[in-house]
């Protein structure tokens, strides 16, 4: 059985407001996909599932939701920005 790895998830905008913090440490199984982190977040953050258009950065590089996580990784969840 694999030991859990530790990753840091960073939040911005409305996700940061929902989380009440700008970052959160999570324990997940090795090679968990970036997009699967939603299932590990507190209900107040993950309510309704990942927002449409959410993007992910893994260790400061844009990545796809299927990218596997490693111990010590940092994931930023970035929501689409609208303006006018």
C-alpha cells in the first residue's frame, strides 16, 4: 500500500474566499491527478464541483487536470477572469 504524499493547493479569488485561506496542505495518494484534488477539498470549497474553465498550475507551470501529483507539489487553482 502506498504512503500518502503531501501537496499544497493555492486558491485565488472566490475560491480563496470560500476556503478562508490562500493555501491548504492535503494528503493524497501518489500520482493522484491534479483535477482529482477537488474530491479532497473541504465541502465549502468544492461545492458544485470544479468551476467551468478552471485552470491548474503545477509547480508554477500550466498543466492539464490529468497530470499526476508528486510529494511536495504545489497546485494553483485559477478561475477564469471576466471584465469589461
